[in-house]
C-alpha cells in the first residue's frame, strides 16, 4: 500500500460542479479521474466500495502506481477532483459519465458486462439531456450499441473511448498517449469528448464505436502474440544452441518489427492480456471468423509457462536435501505494479507445487499484494528470501532484484542455481562466483 501524505477531502460547500463523473476507482478509473482533473476538468470519482473511498481520502491508494498519489493530491487541493460513494446524486449533474468498471472473463472466455449494465440502468433515469456516457472499460463489440439501447432519453450520447494504460506507467500513458481513440457515430458528440483531453487533441483518432472497441482487443491480441512468439523463439534457440538475447536484438533492428514487447520472459499475464485474448478468441469463434493466431498464442503462452515449471521441478529433483528451499524473487505480473492478477509467477508456482513435495518456497516482492492460494513464506527482504536457498527463481524485473550482486547470492545461498526468467543477470559474471544462471534460450 502507498502511504504518502493524506489527501484532504473538499468541503461540500466549496466543491465545483462535477462536469465529469468517473464510475470506478480501480486502476483505470482512478488514473482516468486524476489525469482528467489534471488537464483542467472538474471530476468526481465514485465507487460503491466505501472502504476504498475512505482509504483514498486518507491518502492511502488501493493500488501502487508511480506518480499517481502526487497528482491526486495536487488536483484535490486545486478543487478539480473529489471522491464519493453516491452514484445517483452525482449522475444528476454530470455532463460526462466515464465507465471504468471491471469486465471479468466468464467460463466460456467471453466478458461479463453485468457491472456496466447495472450502473447504466441505475443512472439512466437521472441523466440530464445531452449527457455523454463514455465507456473506457474493455468490452466486446457492440457494447456501445447495447448501452445506447438501455437509455430512455434519446439525447444521451454513447462513446467508446478505450484505455491504453500500462500498469506501472499509467499516468505517463494517459498524459503522453500514443493515441486517444474516440468511437462515435456523431461528430459533434465525438468532438465534445475530445475537448476533455485538453492539449492532447493531436493524439486523437476518431472512428465509429465498434471499430474503437475492436482496436482495443486487436492491440492487446497483437502484443500478446508478439510475446508468445519471442518466448517460442527462446525455446527454439535452446534447441539449436543460439542466444535468444542476440536474436531478439537482431530482430529489433528491423523497423518493421521493432523492439517493443520483444523481450523473452515468463510469459504474459496480468489483468488485461489473458482476459482480452480469451474474449477475442471466443467472440471470433462465435462470429464464425476464428482468429487462429490468437488461439495459438494463448496455447503457446500456457505451454511456455508449463515448460518453465518443468525446468524448475527437474532442478529440484536433483537436490539431495530433504526439504529443498526455492527462493522466488518477484510475484507481481511485472515491475512497478502490485498487481498479481493472473501473474506468471503465481501460475508457474502453482504448477511447481503440484509436481513437487516437501519443498519450501520463500518469496520476496517489494510491492505485490498478498496471495492466499499458495502456501509459501513472504519474506521481508530479498536477502531473507535467498538465505539458504537451493534454487532461486526470478520472475519480476524490479530494479532491486535486477541490481542484486552475484556476491550477495553466493554468500546467502546454499545451492548455486538461479533460474532467471527475465534475463537480468550476466551468466559470465555470476559464473565467477560459481553460480549457474539458467535462462531459456541462453543455454
């Protein structure tokens, strides 16, 4: 949890009119509310979780996101941003309603839209004429159309404005975006939404609602596919004796390919890629136009993570100790976030736990939230985690983990094997301390 200075609550009498109502105070909603306010808009962020709103008002954010709390403090002090749990009251005076709500995956891979439709149905009777509902949640195609059909007031506009925020750099992504996609059938309504993005109009891309919804899914699908490809390339490099880092570097020099998302690792995870690729694959199948590359990317990602688990299990089976100790460095799905949802680390650890017995697992992550699904020790420091470890497995590329010296491992570990899934450590440098660094595609 972030525990920087308290956020003062604005007295009701001095609050400005809430031109923008942001519904949802999660990763997307909180970032959207803070950043829209920083651009000069008057914003109220509403969430039905009273404890979450109370925590925010006391200066403790429910998420770890670099730079967010400082910007939140500034916008609150400028009376541009406030927080509430009263959805109905604030919907009455809203000019824009941003939906930043969860759309979790159902068993068949499709998205659950119940949170969105529930909010839309609740606020619809109270919306003024010409209010614009702006959907930022990742949703299936035609969701904007479904929201519009649920409105009794024909003057209410509906716009698809998908988010492209990366956890760990969300503030920068919002304020310095690669593009702002606005999907609307009305140029006037689209321009009104564009006017909220003060100073960022040159980044705006106008299209229709269904194309905007499609852009979001295709973006995440393509990036997931790129990661699956480079991880498959790493396994191929292992088979033929090539170095995946050199190979990836050579590929990145081709401007048609580029370097982004071309880093091999433990596979993709998090709150977006698994859910969005599953939804895209399920929707494509339902529409009779299956996306075979996306389906194969999902299978390749699962296979890659299973292979990493098998590698660790094979190494554990070579240890003669009765209760071998595995030290796990990093639990969040990537650095600079505390999010462990569908984390590759947790998925691979589950697979390891299923295939081994009598092992001790000690983990360290500077920010990751607690996980109750695995029985392992959460260490308070990297040093404590690796003390007496037979094997160290690196999952998250936190600076603290990347900068750990080979001497530290040599002094603290009982064994000498480090499985580096993030390619942080120099095999040659660690070999000088009799440490064996194993990375897929570099063996």
